[in-house]
C-alpha cells in the first residue's frame, strides 16, 4: 500500500517525475518564474476586478442619483429621430401627456399632436439638427379638457436625433397674466385715487366756501332778515354737504379696517318709508321730477340696522335724483320669502355697458366729466355695497331694459338679520 504524499515537495516530485537534485537544477527555476508571473497576473486581475467593482458601484450610485433627480424634475422628455418619430420618453406625471405612451412611442409626431404643434416640433427638430443649437418654443394643448401651456427646448443629440425637454408653464403663464392684471388694476386704482383726491378737494372746498362766505354775510347788518335767513339756510345746507363727505371718508376707513359695527333694531316698513318720503318728495318738487314709492308692506316689522339700511337707500335715491334731469324716480318695495327687496329706478343718464362692472369700485364714477358736472365723491355705491353685505344682503345693478333710459338698482336684505354670535 502506497503512503500518502506528505508535503509539497513530494507532490512536486510526483508531478514532474524527477529526482530532487535534477528538479532543483533544471525545472524549479522555471516553475518559480511561472509562479511569479501567475502571482503578478492574479494581482493585476484582482486590481482590475477591484476597479470594476468600484466603477460598477459608482455607476449604480450615479444611476440612483440621476433617477432621483429625474423624479424631482417636473419636465417631460422626448427623443425624436430626424423624421419626427418619437423614439423614447420620460414623464414623471403621466397626466401631463397629451395621449398615453402606447399611442405615441415609435410614431410620427404628426399623428400624435395637433397640426400646428406638430409643425412647430418638426421645424424645431430640423433647425436643431442643422445648427446644433438649442431651439426654444411654446405651445398649447387641450389635455382632457384643460388648456395647458408648455415650453419646449429642443437639444442636439446626434446627427439623426434630438431631445425635447418640455415644461408645463400653465401656472406660470397664469401668474404672469394675474400680475399684469394686478399691475393694471393698481395703476388704474392709482389714477382713480389721484382723480378722487382732486375731486375731493373740490367737493370739500365748495361747501367750505359756502359756509365761510355766507357766515361772513350774516355778520353784515345791511341785509334784511329774509336775506339773512337764506344765508343761514345756505350755511346749513353746505354744512350738511360737508358732513356727508366726512361721513363717507369715515365709512371707507371703517370698512377698510373691518371695524364697522352693526346696531340692529326693530321698526316698521311704514316708518322707514315715511322718513324716505319726507326727504325726497321736496327734492323731487324742487327738481321738477316725479317720485313714487310703491310699498304695500307698511305694517311689516323688520329687524336690522335701520340706520345703515336708510343710508344705502339714501345713497341710491340721491344718485337717482342727481343723474336724472327729467322724468321720475321710483322706489318699489316687495317681500320674497324672508327677504325685503328694494328696487330703485330712475330715468337718468344710465350707465354704459362697459362701465357696469366698475360702478361699485371705490373712487369710481363712470366718467371724470360726469364727476365734474354732477359732483360727488365716487364712494357712495362702493360704501352701499359693503353695507349691504354687512346687513347679510346684496346690492346689484340690473341689466338695462330695452327702450328704457336710466338705471335699475336692486337691494336685497333679510327681514330679520341673523346674529353671528349665538
């Protein structure tokens, strides 16, 4: 029975079939050299494998990083060939795609997008391939009934392919438009405020001049008692006019600051109409105008801020008389469900269609020339609208009836105002 080989040397001898002396002299140096070469190759292989693993790890990290970046980007990406065929895409939000991916991959853009957008895309592809520069363009698409605006950048990839990076700028465009509108409104408001201040200066000076001038005349003893009474009436009238202007300014201040308070109380519609009648029947007679109150609700009890309700009606009626040179003014009161409706109609100059939306804006009168001709601060309707809201009601300018001059305002307030604090 053969003994097992006990060591490497015996193994070596067995393999090469030579004795110890001859192996050492002839084959061992060569084998040693081969072993060294193998060791070097193995070390090189291990180094190469290490570099490969490091490169693979770096590639995986870069892929993960780029994937994370792509997921954060809101952009869509499309690859086109030179003929406009869509080769590939990336979309973080599929809802922004015009059609599902299966309906556009490997298909010409002319069969996917509307004609005008497809033509714009093809022209951009052509320009990009010819100039090797980025082409930028915008377009709109109707995606599921929503009009969306996109901005695209076409980028050169190869001599036969391009990459389009597309961004949804719908909200940005809307924001720009909103900013433009806000700027225009601010500029318009600034102009209106400037005109308002100029007009306010005139409005204040007029009664002030009347108060000062006629007060001085009252001191002159050469005038008769009748003349002095007329002067006194003018002073009183000018004082009331000035007080009305100051009240308007104070009301605007309270409305702006949100500190205007309600003081609800109860009264009959008959008493409210009597106060209105006492003020405007003499005014109608003085101006040779007709004035009619149609109200069959005299016994109806209302619970609201009576003072503010009267203020709104006075603003509407005073405007009606101010802008009516002939004809009549009518106030009609009716009850629908638990709301009281006040219709104020006049036969005055009316309000042009293009000015109807602006009539309730602060500092606004239909025309500057009208302001100069008829007077007023331009605050009355704005204040009335806010007061109507405060009374939990509404105020609106109704459409002008055919073959009828003048304006028709409708005030609606609840018969009983609801407390906001239980």
